[in-house]
């Protein structure tokens, strides 16, 4: 697909993932506009990029209308979102995503957008299918079906947005796609996500090294560059509202991630398990079979390589004062 001069809107474009997506879209020739209220996005992520930056709240209809005006493709990433510590404690804030998503889709459609790509999440999957760590289970797209059982209000909002986009395709032939991101990490990710919290603790040489849960939780941490390439491939290949997993099939235990971080940053530290802290589902790993079939996509960065790149980025971009500043709040905030 030729992205040259395509007019593209990235909502939440100043975020961790949004800023990487924006960079790549500019690289392949798209004319990018970002709309962000900078509630968790950072101007420093995007200020040097060759794109239009609109600052405002997409919950405000006038701003949403302005942001979606004269756009071909919308990548909708804006969301009230954080790590597990945030979404567990802020269901009301997460519920506003239903309003935000509905409004962005409505104005994009009214203003004649050709296509909408949505940043969905592994949180749309039934939580009961993700609790047994003794089983080698993978989440397949068709497991999301009635009776639905999404993860918290954050997951329900993502699910509602996916269903809404399917309806836009069926009723109005508006081309749509949803990408279910799985535990994304990489440069610019914040400490409210588990990998970054562990890197911060290792960098600050905190003793003991605290880990939330019993450390047996399994995740398929997926490197941000792979998420970006998959999102663009979904924009190029899906029109009918299909939802597709973007995640690796590597199964990593939280305690193994902790041990790798400790080995790199502070060998010899002892781990203290905080079993009263929220962990989310215990066994969350995507199947990426459908992404291979539909998009020809597979992740390129192994966890081993991605983790070392992320650690290097963290060390190079933050002083220890910056890393320790307000760390306790950052672990559960956004
Ligand atoms: N990080 C992950 O592991 C992960 C996993 C699954 C899905 N996602 C989704 O990917 C997207 C990007 O997430 P992220 O982790 O990069 O960072 P993030 O959650 O910080 O990104 C959200 C962005 O939206 C902006 N925003 C929030 N409310 C807004 C509003 N009302 N108006 C305008 N802008 C607003 C924020 O300032 C921020 O830039 C989100 O939709 C998130 O739900 C992320």
C-alpha cells in the first residue's frame, strides 16, 4: 500500500506506542496529525517529528470534529489507561473510554474517513481462560464471543469499541480493524507497566527487589517496534472489522523477567514477593496464527533482545534522580 501523502490521524499520538507509530508512519510517507490531551502522552516524544500536533481533549466534541476533519485513515490509540495498578483502581476513568471511542468513531465517519484502526487489548479475552499457570494455553481471536467476559471496565470498553467498529463496517461499509495488543514494552514505556517497574528497581539498586504477585504469572511481552509494524500491516490488510492479536508466543514468567533484570542491573539482589498486589490474569499469551495468515506478520524481537534494548534506553535516558522521583506514585499512576 502506498502511504505517500495519505492523511493520517493518530489519536494519543504522543503516547509510548503512539509516538513510535507516528515515527514509522512519517517514515513511510504519510502526512500525520496527532491529537492528544497529554494526560499521559509527552510532548518530548513528538515535538521534533514532522507532523501536525493538535492539543486537546477528544471527549470534547468540537475538538474531536477538528481532529478528524480531512483525514483518510484514523489510528485510534487515545485512552484512559495505565498498568494493572492503575486500571484496577480506576474503573470509572477507564469507563470514559467508551464515550471517547464512540465519539472518535462517530466524527471520523461523519467527516468521511476511509478507515479506522483501533488499539485494542488482550484485556478483551475471558479472564477465566487465563488463570491456570500449569497449562500451555494461547488466546485465539475466536475465544472472544458471547457470553463475553472481558477484564475489568478497561477490557469491556475495548470490547465495546471492537464491536462498534464491526457495526460501522456492516452498516456503513466504513473500513475498520482492531489490533489486540499484548503487554507492550520498549523505549518510552512508563514505570506503571511491570517490565519498566522492574527495570526502574534494578537501575535504582533497590533492596530487596519487589515483585508483584508470586512471580509465576506468565506474559508474552511484545516489543513496541513489532506492535507498530503489525498495526500498519492491519491497516493495509484488514477492512471488515476483524480483530487480530498482536503479540509474541513467547511465554515469560514474571520471576524470570525479574531475574534477567537483576542479572543485568544489580546481581545478587534478593526478590521479595508482594502477593497482595494486583497481578491481573495469571496466564496471558496470544496466539499470533491469525496475524501471520492475514497480515504476513510475525514478531521480530525476542524478549531477551528487547529487554536489553529497553534497559539500555532506560539507563541512557534517565538519571537515577529522575528514575526515583515519585516512583511509588508512578507504579500505579499514568
Ligand atoms: N501499553 C500496553 O501494553 C498496551 C496494551 C494493550 C493496549 N494498549 C493500548 O494502546 C494505546 C496506547 O497506549 P500506551 O501504552 O502507548 O500509552 P497511554 O495509555 O499513555 O496512551 C494513551 C494516550 O492517549 C492520550 N489521551 C488519553 N485520553 C485522551 C483524551 N480524552 N483526548 C486526547 N488524548 C487522550 C494520552 O495523553 C496518551 O498519549 C492505548 O489505547 C492502550 O489502551 C496498550
